C-alpha cells in the first residue's frame, strides 16, 4: 500500500487487495466462522453489530469486560447475559438475544447444510447485501459482485467435492479450512518480489495483473465438454472467461493448441467459441507458429494452409524452405526440410537416402515433424 501511495496510485481503485482481504468478504467469512465456532472472539467482535443492530460500543465493551473477569468467551456472556449480570437496558438485551438466536440457527445447520446453502442463508438473514443497496455507487456494486463471487466459490467447492465422491467434506468447516489456506498464501506473498503467479481462474478472482496469459482456449477444454449439453453451464463457462480476461490491466495473451495429447492419444483441437465472440478490433492475432532451426537465428514461417511435403537435402542454411518435392501425407507426421551442414548439429548421420519399402515417399535421413513428439530424423524404415 505504501509503495502504491508513493507512485500516486489510489490503493482502493488500483485493486491491490487480495480477494479474501476485502472488508465485505471478511464480514461474510466472520459470520461463517462464528457459525462453526461461536467462541471465535475476533469473528464475534467483527459482526456483533454489523450490519448495525443497535449494539453500541459501550454495550460491547461491557461484554468484553465480563468475559475477561469470568475467563469465558464473549459468546458465553452474550448467550447467558442474566447469569453474568450484564448491565445493559432491556432494549439492548432484546437486540443481543435476536443476534444470538440468529447465530444459533446457523450453528444448527452447520452439519446439515452444505457450505454454499449455508453461506447463502447467512448473507440473506444477516442483511449484509442490503448495506450496498442504499446507494448504487460503483464501489457498492463492486462489493455486491465480490460477495456473489464468494458464493460462486462455495458452489464450486461443493460441486468439486461431490464430483470427487467426498460428500462428507462439503460443509462450512471444510470450506473455511480451504479459505484459511488461501488467505495464508495471500499474506505470505511479497508484492515487491518479481514473479510469475500460476493459478486457476477461480483463484484469480478479485486480483489484477499487468499481464495475463490464458491457455487452453479450445472446444472441450474451455468451455469443457460437459457444458455443451447445458445452457446454464455454458453461460457459467462464458462468465469465467470474462473473469479471466478482466484480470489483465494492460496485456492479455490467449493461446490454444492445434492438437493435444489427451486420454492416451493425440486429438486435434478446435478454437474455443469464446474467441469468435471477442470484438475483432481489440484482437491482435499472432502469425502462424514458426520453427526455430538449431544453430541459426533464422525462423522458417509455415503457412496455415501448407501442404504435407517430403524435403530433399539442402546444403545452405540460408536456403531453408526453398526446396520442395511432391506433396506427401503421412498419418501423424509432417515431413520438413532436411539439413546437412557441417556447422549444424541437427544432422547426426549422413543423409544418404535408401528406397523406402512403404508408400509414404519417406526416406532415411529425412526430417519430419510428429504432432506429439515434434521434429526428428528418420533413422530407419521397416515394413509397410
């Protein structure tokens, strides 16, 4: 924060806070913590009068003082004010009793309701969302969106556990344990250290980076295969893509593979439908991928509509890509230029060719590209 102030960057607008460090998120989490452990004093003090319910600082100070005198928790005093002779008026006692009844209701559901449903109930019954509806400012709208993201996070947590057949680990204590790990990771991060952060889109919520790389924009991967059969799930995937691209402050790089090794075999991939939905005026598309030839700084461009070809040997590195023979198609293999240069370490054996016994027009010594294994040299050909 101090570094941002020195650079005259408003901290709140800059978005330097991690997601779980934002006030509105901490408030909801405090209620969740209190439902799991009502003796959590930090959580109690944070929410006992939030949203405002008429329990002033004087009354809270009296509860704290009695708890210290009797060596009990704040919840014990609030739950049994008469036993500890809490010196407050009747109106305050009624308000405190309403708060305790509400928390007891949450406690009763901790082991009966999954984390998402309980969190939704907590947000609804505590009236936290109402705090942001009085003034429809950008800041309040942002806080609403953050709380909605927290609910989405709980939904994702529960869904993932159910998919993994861990239906006994979908409750609020399990979710808070996960949040605690994330929060610890946030606090241990040093913003001054230059580093690359590798994370899922869900983990990136609420964060911003100067440069973002989004990988795997392919049909079946993003959006995933299951979303194709459910409109609601497809919209959720689209929303996640929106979250991903809006994490970038200056540059956003989006990549997709033309083929991918999945489930034990190489599969050809199609671009994600989300790419075609982007406004073309904001897109700068990279040229076709280039092949780097070892021992030289030259690159060989490969046209998108290139034919499959078998290349004869050439002796000049500067002439790479200029000599071709008849087109050849080989399953999984793309014959490339061959190189025979004394100063180049690609060729490890003489390029004397031998007739092939198959019908692919490949010969020993040819250089080829395989969809999975990359560039290599034909050492021997056997059979058909």
